[in-house]
């Protein structure tokens, strides 16, 4: 047995022994997702048992080094773990913007003090982060942001506003772009880290057409942010006024997250599931709909393969810098198609909004929520512009 075959066998046995049956069922509502943080609670014993087992094993962040809370898996091993978790439909033990976005930025740009403190807290689910990027007048043109940090020597006093801050009302800390030099558009931004309970920080949920409110407006009124949290642990990542370098790097990981690269929900095939559901309800799928489902499944499998290829290229430093834009565009468009097809297969029941039978209209609310996928993290139009210029190398006009 080869080393990787042995690892697969060990991983399969560990998952069978440690992943409760409840954690292999589809996610039904927000409470089925564990985000961690200092105010977090577990939905049930099974969710806690699965999380605790993964923390101990390093499987909340399996590819991170062991000294930062991970399992230290190499790329082939991490791929096997993803495959084996997918085989039993295991839920992710921890959802976290710290894992998906801030963590990779800290691994790339952070000091050792920052890594030891924040990465371990993220891996153990002890801290929940939100992202302070977009502003009312700075969305796709993010570099025009105006939230300003006035230098007071050992701290900044921050004033301004962010918008579309996902789960800001539930977050413990924020990684936030702050302008610290008004004279230099690109080299005047600092990537700061600070506590959401700091004086002067307030949030206001933004209700979406789905009826839910993952997004918030976030306001900073004379917020005092120290420049350091201790030895070798500055309150900013990278260099002061050079935060745009960190921001661009993190955007790539955000777009991977939104697109579902490497096995996210967007890559899930749905044809067989829709066929089983129709049979269970005593009917058959319309032939045209069946053909559309089959085409979606082909595209989803191709996308999953592209995602795996992209992740492999990242590990060896051969990925094109604009590939996250491509993954984000295709992944979000696939996810919208997926929910459109589920609505079509659901018939009139899929339009129901409030009953217990439909879990409070989970399906139509989810469908409406996907409309934001092609806006958040960079609009599809902006993604296509980047793809045309940087990958296809097409002229501007």
C-alpha cells in the first residue's frame, strides 16, 4: 500500500469513527452551520462532538501548519481529506472568514506573533471575523474608499462607513481597509485588525429580498485602534500604507470562497436528487427539465475538475493571478442556475414562503439570495472585464 493509499484508509476510518450521523445530513438552516466566536453556541451535541474532534485533529484547517492549529497536510493529503469528507457528505466542522480569507493573508504577510495568536484562535473557532472592504461609494472601485484613520502616534482614530459587511453584527473582530494617507490612492491604505466591541463601532443589518439579513452597514465614529497588540503583533498586516497589496491577495481567496472552488455547494450535481424527489412525490420530471439538469450536472462536474486543477496550480505557484476571477464568475453563475433549476423542479410548492413543510420557504429564499452572488466580491461584469484583459489579453476596444 502506498503512503497516500494508507493515508486515505486512515482518514476514512477516522471519519467513520468521529463524524456523527447528524453531521452527514444536508444543511437545513443557519443553525446547522457552526461559525465559532466568543458568543457561539452549538445546536446539538453532535455538532459539538464533530467540531471538537476536528479541532483536536487539526481538521478545521487541515492544510495549515501544526503550530498554527492545522494538521500540516500536504496538497495530495488535503485533497484526499476533501474527497473522503465529500464521500460521506460530512459537513464542514467550522465556517469562518478567518479560515477562507484572513488566514491565507496572515500566512503570506503576517508576523510570527500575529500567526501564533490569530491563526490558532481561528483554527480553534475562538474568534469570528468580518470583512471591512466595500463602502457606499466604493464597491467595484474599492481603491476609492474613504474610511480614514488619523495617526495619533501609538494609535489611529478611525472614522467612516463600510457596507455589505457580512455578519458584522455577529463578528468579534474585523479585518478592515483604512485610508491612512489621503495623498496616495494605492499606497495610502492600511490593512487593520480590531475588535468590533471597540467604542464607536456600530452595525445595522440590511434586509434582503430573501427576508434574511447576512449583510450589515458598519459605522466607525472616532474608533481608537492601537498600532500594536503586543510583541511582534501589530494591529495591521503587511506595512502601513501598503495594505492594498494584502487586500488584492485576500480578494483572490474571497472569490474562491464565493465561487465554491475545490468542492463548494456550487459544484454539487442535482439531477439524480431531483429525479428521486419527483419519484417520491409520485411524479416524473419534465423531459426538457431533465435535459437541463443533465447539462447542469456536466457543467458542475467540469467546474469541480477545474477547481481541483486550479488548487493544484496554486500549490506549485503556477496559477494565473486572474484565475480566481474566472472561478468566481463561473461558480456564481452556476450557483444561480442550480437554484433556478431547483425552483423549476419544485413547482408551485417552491414558491411557498412561510410554512413548516417548506422550512419557512427555504428554497425560494435561497434562490433569491443567489442574486447577490454575482454582485458580492466583484460583479460578474467586472470579472468578465478582468478575464478579457488579463487572461484572454483582448484589447480595450
